[in-house]
C-alpha cells in the first residue's frame, strides 16, 4: 500500500517531498502521493513533523 496523507493534519511543508527517494510525493494544498511510484519505504512517515503520513505494514 502506498503512503497515505491525512489531509486534516498535513500543512504542506514539503518535508516528505525532500526525503522521498522516488519523487512520489508532490505538494499543492496538501501532500499527494503517486501510488505508482511509492515504494512504501516509510521515509516520509519518519520525516513528517505533524504525523500526517502513514504507511500500512506489508503482510
């Protein structure tokens, strides 16, 4: 599952964009994840200062 952005918590700071190794995240009013590019690595989760990003654990 690709990373998910909680739109109520995202402040569009761009921190997740800077750490995404695949360039899968863009920011407009909030961050948006391109599911086709996302590797589920979790770098964005660790970087988000508002805890607005989650990645579902692989089963």
